[in-house]
C-alpha cells in the first residue's frame, strides 16, 4: 500500500515531521519532486535533524529514494549523508537514474536571474539552489541526468555541449564574471567523482521498477512531497511557484508508478493551523508583512498586529529551514485549502502547530474572499486576481496553553475544547477527516486519530 504526504498550503507545513511520525510503519520513503530547496525538520529522541534533500524517513532507518521527478545536487546529497553518519545513523538512500542533476552553473544562474528580476520588481524569492534553472534544462532537453554521470564519455560530451551555452548566458546576457562553475574540465572531474561514489555505494536505481518490486512484495511505500500546493507550478500562484508538482499527481510522474497506484492509497494533506509564506506573492490573510517579501510592505502595520505576527512567528519558529528567512504570517486560509483538497484528493488531514496558537484570546480564519463585492469560497486562477481578494474572517475563541505531553498521551479528546471546535470546523469545511494533530516538534507530540498506514 502507499500513502502520499502533500503540503496543503505554501510549504513549511511540517511535512517532514509527519513523514517521520508515520514512516515507522513503512519500508520505503520516496521524494517525488524538488531538490535541496526543501526544508524538512525531524526531531528524534531530543535530536533535531534538518534535511533538505535526503528523504525524512532515513532518520528511522527506512530506505529513502529520490525519484525521477527530483533534481539532485550530489554535493548536498553526500554532505547530508555524511553528516547523518557522523551522528550515528546509517542512511540507505537510492537515487533514480532518470533524476536530473544540479550543477554549479545552475546555482550561479539562479542567483543572477533572481537579482535581475529583483531590479525589475519581479522577484520570486527562490532559495538560489539552482532548482529552477535545472528544471528549465530538463524541459529544454539539454539537462544531464544522474544516469549520465556514470558514463565518462556521455558526461564529457554533454558538458561540452551545454556549458558553453551557460557561460555565454552568464557573460554575454547578464554581464557576469564566471569561474570554475563554467569550466568543463573542473565539472567533469567533480561529477565523475560523484558518479564513482554513487556506483560504489549501490545507490543508483530505476525508481519505478525499484518501487514496483517492493509493492509487489507487500512492502509499504510513502511518497514525500516537498514545498506546498500553492507553490505547484501548475496549481499554484504562478509565477511565485517552484518548478515542479508538489501536489499528489506529482507522486505518479515523479516516481514512475501509475496514478492508480497513488490513487489507491491514502493522500494526506498537511496543514499548519495558521498560514506562513517565505518570499513574495499574494497572501490575503496576512497579518503584518515582512519587508523585502510582502509586496508594498514598509513596516507600517499597527503595533498590535506587528506584535501578534511576531508572537506567532517566534512561538512557531517560523524561519526558513534552508534560508533562515523570517516567514510571513497570517490566519488560516480556507479558500486555499479547498483548492488544495480538490487538486490532490485528500483522504485525510494532519494539522500542525495547534499548540502555537495556544494563549491567544481569539483565533481568526479566512473563511472566504471578497472579490469585486462577491463572496468567493475558492481561489481565482490568476495571481493578479488573487492579489485583489480580501479575506472574509470568522472568529473562534482561543484556547489556553496545556500540558501537551499529557494531551498527546491521552488522545484527541484531551485537546482543549476550543481547539477541537477549530479542528472540527476545518474537517467539516473540507469534508475530510482530521487524521492527526501536531502539538509540538517531537514525533511523540502528535495526536493520531487515524493512522493512514494501518
């Protein structure tokens, strides 16, 4: 059987923690899209592990797979594997031969292009990890795949074809000075070395075949999405999106398994009890903004709103795992969640950070939008129209802080009554049951009502 974990908002919902929580019951965890722009935090036995590429299940000793839908930076991959080994873990990670490879020139070009967009007022807010340029090369049929690295002749031939194009782009179009990131010989030596390690450690697989064989042997497979629905290149608020499909459909194209395999399993949407965002783009339920990210924001929010946003941000640790940037903070956005539920077909929800909101007298929810004087319950298709939406807020009574360890030990009914009212509203509006409630960073601080694996 399979279970797919999908971010239901703008990323940073706590997917890594849910993958870790439920991966106890699976044999394989497969990332199906994205690269080392993801930030998944796992807390195990008091130890915090911040992963950007390695699938979160490796902390539990599960086999991790980077599917063909991923873009892989080998340097990051081996840095993370080595760091985990230094901490006493023995990560078993496999990499799809069809996955595309991030090269240093991709990262350089990512930074150059983002700077150029910033000067034109069109900054997207990428992590600068080379993700977009790598997917561009994939779509342009000039990318190099992991399987290309192990054939020295193919590797050199493809580098000699693509690197001069990238150097010309950097120098002639953007007027940048280039270094070894655009040197064929240097790149060949570095990436040929990665290929030798991938082969020596038996990490290369045909992902679809590898996963299908395990399912045929009645193994349990979890598909781990990165980022969130509203950053999906097809279903997100374009152009403020990533370059892949975090929605459940990406689990099929990004692994080599058919959509019926994904559809026959559980699809769990992970939701933060409020909303956060890193980078630019609309956010109708936003409280106070973040300078440099929130369009048009100059630190002019009322003091009480600034204080509320800062409180939630600090209580929730709302700073990017990869970048360290402060996240924009807002109330829960129901039109966004209705859109996400439809796009991925959630069978259940995992709602995190319920404890973060404890202590507030009042909690608000963006129940709908007001657009041109009409109430809308789902998102407009274009970012321009979304930016014109105003949140129609509903008020909920807040809940007091609690002994969250005791609550986790006792179960759902031990949650504060007002928190349960809030969660019941969420499940009813989306017509999707709440499977789990996150009330702290440790895996034991999760109230599980339904285990999607069992």
